[in-house]
C-alpha cells in the first residue's frame, strides 16, 4: 500500500517575493528606521546577523529605496506647505517641470490622471517664496494653469505602509 502524505498549506503568499518575516521587518523599519539589527531581531525573533542579511536583501531588491530623516519644515524655516496642481499643454513642458528636482522647495512631483497633469508638494519659507516658485512655472512655454492649495495643518505624513 502506497503511503499518502498530506500537503501542508502555506500561508497566503503574495507574488512580491516577501515572506511574513520580511513584511514585519519592513513594517518595523517604516515606523522607525533607527532601530538596530539587534532591536529588530528581538521584535521578530531573529539574530542580528539574520536581520542584517534580510535588510541587505530588501535593499538590493528595491523594497527599501532609502533611509532618510524626516525634517520638521517650520523648525528649519520652511513654514509654508502647499500642493500645486499644474496643467501643461504638452509632454515637453511636463518634462521640464520633472527636471526641477534641484529646487529645495519641491519635495515631491507626481504625474497624474484627471483635471491636471502634475501635483507637486512644495515647502517654502513664506508666501513670497511660494509666489516666486509659482512664477517659475508661469514662465514655462506650454504652461496652461496652476491651482495652489496651502496646507493649514498636517495631521499625518508618512510613506507607504505594509500589511
């Protein structure tokens, strides 16, 4: 008589190459990237060298793009936060805006679908600095319109979360 074995069902696995331990590790790092490999290991029950190898693999795989400090805008003199919706008439103008990454006032640039071509997150010292930045956009050939939304308060600011 042939012996039949039952297959052990694995936990649901997404096709992203991450296991449950990787997901927990990414979640912890997203919350506090300053944790040491030892502290992370204690939280997920792995040795520091094992955590180090996982983090290295996650970096190499592009799951961790960078480790950065989130600066407090007002404390560094950038008191005004705004979201700028730009409409352009052609891709060339959009490309020129995408090349403006050297401006320290521009924190994020997103191309979007909908009533506008791009959304920028900008942080400036004051309204006059914002007006100067907006003038830069107005001078672009192919610029159609701009809508600016000034943030009155920020209640949540974080990167992507993992479940």
